[in-house]
C-alpha cells in the first residue's frame, strides 16, 4: 500500500474560518448531518443546529442531562435523540428516546425557540433491562414508520419499530453474543442493508461480525466473521457493504461474508464513505500523529492525505468532509472539480490515471473521450502508434474520425488506419468516405482475407455495416468484381449485380440466369435497365425471359380470376420496347410470339401499332444479316432468278446486290404480314379495329403500301380515297373494277364514284376511249349524270373524239324526245281539264241550278220538306243532316282530304332541310324543284297565298 500514488484531489474549504461556534457550550458527545445542516449534541443536554459554513443557527435543550446519540433523518425533517433525563422513580430508567419535528417550532421565551417534540419513549423497561448504549442507528421506512436499532454493551440490540408519534410501536430484541466479558460483546457498530423486500442488519462486536435477517420472525442471525472491531471503526458503503477497520487492514463484508480487504496499517480511529472514496483517520503509534487519508480504491491511489489533530467526530455534508476535533476546531475538506484533477494529471503525463478516474466517477462520455484523445496524442508524439491507435479507437462516437485519419495518413501507418476504420464500421458510424478509404486500404495491402471478412460480415439485423454502393464502387475500381457481386447480391441490389456481370465481366448467360431467379417485379425492373445489352448479345434467351414475365402462368390464373384481369396484373410488352431500340428484328420476333400466345392483352392496340410500324417500314435494318455477310465469300448470288458467278474484282458489287435482293424480299414478306395484321385485327364484328387507324394510314402512306391503304379506306367506307389510290397509280382496269364493286347503289355503294371516274378521264390528257365508253355504260344505266355534264367533263380531254360519246348522246336524245312528247300530251290534257273546270265555275256563278232528285241521298226515302239541296246536286232530308247543314256529307271527306294535302304542301315549303335532302338524294334534282313549282309551293308569295285562300273559300261557299 505504500506504493500507492498520492494526489491532492481534495482541498481545504473555509480555510481558517471553520470551527464549532462559541454558542455550542460544553463537550460534544455526538454529531449528525443531513438536509443541509449539522446537528451537535452536548453533555449538558443541548442540541445545536449549524448551517453551511458551520454557522450557528439555533439550539435547544433536548434532554435535561446529556445527549448520548442523535440522528438527523433524510426523508423527513425529524431529529431522533437518545439522552439522559430526570429519573422520575427508581424503577424507571432516565434514558429516553425523543423525536423532534424541526419544521414545527415553538417559542420557549422571548428569544428562544425549540422544535416540537412529537414523541418520547423510554428505552429500558422490565422486558428490556437497562444496559449501556454503545451504538445507535435509525432506518426510515415508509413514513411515518421508523426502525430504530440500539446496541448495548451486553451484546443485545433493542429494536423499536413503528410510529413513535402515535405510540404505535413494536419492540423486539436481538442477541449477538452471550460472552461474560462485556468488553468483548458490546455492539460497537450497526448498519442496515435494504435489498428489495429483504431487510438486514449488520452488527459488529469486538470479536465478531454478524448479520440479522429481519424479514423473518424471529430474526435469523448469521456470523460473517469471528473477528470484530472497535467503536467508530465501522461504516457502510454506498453499495450497502459493511466496512470494518482493524489495525492491520480495512475489511468489506456483504451478505455472503468477508469480501475484499485493503491492507492499510495503523489504528483506525474513524472510518467513513464519501462519493466512492474510503475515509480513514489512522493513528501512527510511532510518532503519535493522526493522518486523515482519502482512498480511491478503484484506481488504487490516495486522493488526499493530511496530518490532523485528535478527531472526535467525522461527518459528510454540503459535498464536503467535516472533521470535528477534540478542541472544537473543525476542518472542511472538499473535492476538486474534474477539470482541475485532470489538469494535474496531464501535467505529470499520468494519462492512465486520468482515464481511470473519469471512468470510475462516471463522467460523461465526451469528457472520457477527451482524456483518451489527449492520451492518444501523447502516445502519438512518442511514436507509439499502436498504443495511440488503441486510445483513439475508444474515442469513436465522440471524436471526429477525420482527426485520427489525418494523423495516420501523414504517418503512413496504413495498418493502424485499417484497424481504426474497421472499428468505425463495427459501431455503425462510418460514412461513405470511410468505407471507400477502408476498402482502398485492403486493396493496397492485398489483404483478401480481411476484405472477405469485411464484405461478408453482417450485423445483428442481417444488414451490412457499410454503405453498399460505395463498397461496390471501390471493389469494381480495384477489379475485385467477385466481392462487389457478393455485396450487391446480399444487399438485394440486383441492378448493381447485373451491371458488374454485364459491363465488367461480360457473363451474359449468368446474368440471364440470375434475372430468371428474381421475383417477376424485380426481374422486370432489371430487364428494363439492362435489356439493351442482353438483346445485343443474347436476343433469343432475353426474349424467352420476357415471354415468361409477360405471360407466365396465364392458364393457371384463369381458375381464380378472369384472364383479362390477370393479364392486367402482368407486365406489358409495351414497357420493354425501349430495350429493342437498335434491334427491331428482335422486337418483331418478341411481339409476334406474344400476340400468338396472348389474344386479349390489354395493350394489344399499342402492340399492333408497333408491329405495323415494323412490318411496313422500308428501311428495316438487319444487323445480323450484314454481320454474317462480312465474313462470308458470296461467290454465287441469284440476280433476277439467274445464277451469276461473281468475279474477284466485282465481289463487293455482287455482295451489295445480294444484300439489296435479300432486303427487298424481306420487305415484301413483312408487307404481307402487315396486310394480314390489318385484316385480322379488324374483325367484322368490331366497329373499330384493334389498332390506331390514323397511325396505320400514315404508315401505309409513308411507306407507299397501297394494299394496306386500299383495305383501310374501303373498310372505313372512304370510297373516294380508294379510287384516288388507283388514280394515283394510273391503274385504269383496277379503277373501273373498284367502281363496279363500290359504285353499285343496290349493294350500298356510292354511285357518285362513276362521276369522279369520268372527271378523272376527262382531265387525264391521254386517249382512254375504251375506259370512257365502259364508264358511260354505267352512268347511262344508273342515270347518274345529265348528258350536258358528261359532255362538259369529257370536253376537257383533247385526246378524246366525238365518236366516243356519239352513241351515248344519240340514245340520250331519243330518250329525251320521248319524254318531251309524253310531257306535251300531259300538258294538253291538263289544259283541257282546266278549261272545263273554268266553264263550270262560270256557269255556277251566272246560271240557276235545277234540283230534280226525288229521294234523299242519305236514307233513299222520298224527299219531302223540309229538304236541303247542295250545289254538288245531292239532296237530303233536314232530319238526316242533323246539325251539319253547311256541307255535303258525301263530298265533304274528299274536300277535306284536298285541304289536308294543301296544308301539308304549305308546311313542307317551310321545311328547307327536307327539300334539300330530296334534291340531294334524287338522281335528277331539277325534277324535284319542278315538282315543287308545279304544286305551287315555291312560287307563292305571302300575298298570293292569302289571295288564293280567299278564292278557295268563295268557291267552297258557292259549291253549296
């Protein structure tokens, strides 16, 4: 123990001003502290309270004679005293126990106050005989319960438990030793130990150390040691350990017996415990001096040592250690702050001691790290790099890593730097830059084993302790591709894994196999990203994977849901079109396979549009064909069906011609597929096709695909556009055949096509007499155009002669002559009828009418009066007419029908849409106009209409 270092971690407080006040009279018998004050009991029965700085507060007489023991409670502001009072009778002991409430003061005079005494208790009774009290201890249980232990010189311990203020107490006795020699059996020290529900009491005698278990009844005693101690050499640590001082050493006891001992020689006058320090007042028999030592047992050092006079009491309060001397002087010793202690140690380069101190006193992690940093800097300056790094590693999490990294980069201590970076990653505090640096260290050291351990290590959650992307990037840069692939695969970074396989290693088959093993959603994402590379090198295998992604388990899915619903959940081929951007032949192959297998895809319109673009494109390029020809000597090429043996000097031209023939043949084949797709994707039962018609027309026009245009125009009933295609190609036979098929109105065709065809031939500017004659046949048959229009149209073509239309004109003139003759006969008839009608009207107006009917027209009986005669020569009994005497019942229906017809005609004259529709739909619109004029609908003005109405009324009246 003499080798322990001594330090001055404590210093004296209130130097020269610390002493017991003069107000404290008499000899000090006992002391206690707590709740910010020091309580002193004297032999005259007075109790004095001292505040911070040992300044006198107040005093009162607790007992009439002497205060033997006292204790200031911590939970409540109570003071418990044991002292001598007046003896009321010889049978009663003068020793009593009192409890004072220091929060309740009462006045005893003009200037003195005393606390309220809430309980007085006689310690000795008939059941508890009187003996000398040698020790005293109070335990605060749940308020207001107190447990008081009183040790006697006869080896007994009197225990009082309960609420003393209400006198609700129980007493029991514990027997430690029955030795006849009281000096060897007196209780010199007590200590309570509370462990959960277990309550235990240490009791020390000069010859033994005992432990009582108070939770059992009766209490069980256990002897921990056969050697005891003397008064004031017993204390309790903050871990509820009993501390016993003997001349040879200081011993620690717990419930299992004797624990560690510390060989501090000398008589222990006083023992105490303060903030983890052991306090000892040791008497040196050689020089008769007392030494006060503060021991730091964890760090094995003496924190303070001081020669003192005779000590009578030792207390701890206000964060200080208070030593009260026999001459009433006092010494206050306080611990220095952590910074002062560390500065002291740093000046002596005692860094290990500083580290132990901050750790033992549970300083914050930042303070500990700062000490470790200074220690590391000290070792680094001494070029002890390994030990310096060991200290820096302990600062991880508090010290900026760049501080350490920069030091070891400068020193080129790559091994130490690697160790630090590894620890940084283990604690999950590494950044991307740290990962990069560590992997670079591994690669520079060529330490594959450590690299394997680092790459394949995982934390508890199964995740890597480093940034995945950084690790992969560094490994790729250092050509450690297998390690990069391992990290990418383990982290589920499929895109990075495939990037290494495809871009770095070129292992396309392995990449395809890996993609096949992924979930469909993940496989789709990777195909979208790396499909271009795969299509360029492994088109067939890539298309197989795409087919599985877009169609997989389609049949089995029908059991639980409709096929359309299931297909909508699968990836669409449209999503992968971009990967075929430089490989249209593979795209066509993929889409053809998909459409052959899936008939009702939700994306079939887009798929058909893409296929049409591929089929109809004339500049479709096949790199595979051109690449294959580069390495083959094509000596024999078929040109226009004739084998041609190419000469060496013309080999390049022959190969080029062969390419053109192959390309043209492929173009025709694709056009054939395109036309078939146009037809198949527009079944008769659908109103609209399964592709974009507008796009299809544009593609056909851009690529001069006439067959497709003709099909689309005809399907859309755009007959004029159909014949426009034939006209553009100057295909006269096809044009006439098309008009025969599409111009028949009986089959829903458009007869006006013949008129367009005639106009085309009229503006053609070449001899087309045969075609014109055939066209005129159909125009004449269906009476499509008037002859004058035909003549005007054909007159524009200077290559046509009159002989072309001579027969047509002759037949038309003959027909017109017959029509004119028929019209003249009709006119003559109408004129004769009109003359007769006018004569009859004039006769009715000027001459009388003779009615000679003898019978009633209605009942056919003999006509008698009263009778009614009408101008239409019908006669009726008046009774047969009833109330209707103004019109003839026989002629009235015919007359009303004429009036109804007249009203309808007048109404039709106002319906212009109906009139123009009749003109447009009629073969001869002039005949419709003439009919309207003939019926007097168009020619009548409002005035004429009014006049005509009035004339009609007069005629009707005269008709009676």
